């Protein structure tokens, strides 16, 4: 047995192995048919994709950004009584809302997170082509448990964070961070091909898009 193994390995090592083919580097780095510098078009595609998933998209007014963010966040939370605001979020984002704000610092336990109606986060980047939000656990993004248990996820996205396609977003991400990709509300059709929302995350998603 040992001699046979040795002979097999000898033949493998002696075999001519062609050099590895270099991976292509000329692949499309932006959404097809879309100019990355055409920001209105990129943001319009982002909003369109989110809507297709069943998410709600709300835009802040460029004329009064600070007041507008609070107002739009309040609209996104209008049917919620409590929201988990992750550490690092600006206090003014919830200034226009009258419900209970729970800060996840020190970390809330599972029962508290599950009892909260909503969670409010920022993001690290977003992808227009797929309507995807990317969180990396940084300021205002927190830990995964806080973004998975509440029924509603409200995410504030700055226009500058939206890339037309995934390659652009990957360029700004730190692979050492705990990355979470969110494309629409949580849903599955694994059981008898019936679409069910909220199986492994928030049942509803609202995106507040800042200028």
C-alpha cells in the first residue's frame, strides 16, 4: 500500500501541469448601460431595485438636511413604538420621533431586541444594481443580532455611499470586518414555493436616502 501511494504521488509530481490562467481583470465594474458619474441615474436605479424587493424608500430634502433627516426617519418609524438606535448614530436622527429610543449600549439582550418594533442603522456602502445595503459593524451599524430581530429595519444611506455595481462597493470594504449584505426585507420561498417574509431577519425594510 505504501509503495503504491508513493508511486502515485511521484507520478502526480512528475506530471506536466499547465500554468494557471490569470483571472480576467477587464470585467464590467459598473451597472450595464449606466454611467457611474450620473448620480441621479444611479440613485434612481437603487430606489427602483429596493422598491422591487418591497422595501420603502424615503428621501431627505437637500435644502434642510438635518431637519429633513429627523422628519423622514420619523415617517419611516410612524407605526413603531420603540426603536433600537445603534451606538454611533447622530442623536438628531430620532429627534423628530416621539417613541421610545433604546440604545444598544450596553448590549440589549435577545428578549429586548425581539420586543423592539424597529432598528435604526447607518451603512458602509450600497449597491444600486442589486438594491443591496452593506453593513460592517462600524459606528451606527452595530452587531448582527440588533439588525436581525426587530420587525422593521430603517437604514440611513448617504448618496455618496451608493455604487452602481458590486465591484465599486467592494473597493471600499474592509474584508476584515463582519460584513452583512441586505437585499430587501428578509424573505424565503423554501417551503412549497410560498414567499414568507421575516423568516431570518426584519419583515420590513425602509431606506432613508440622504443627499
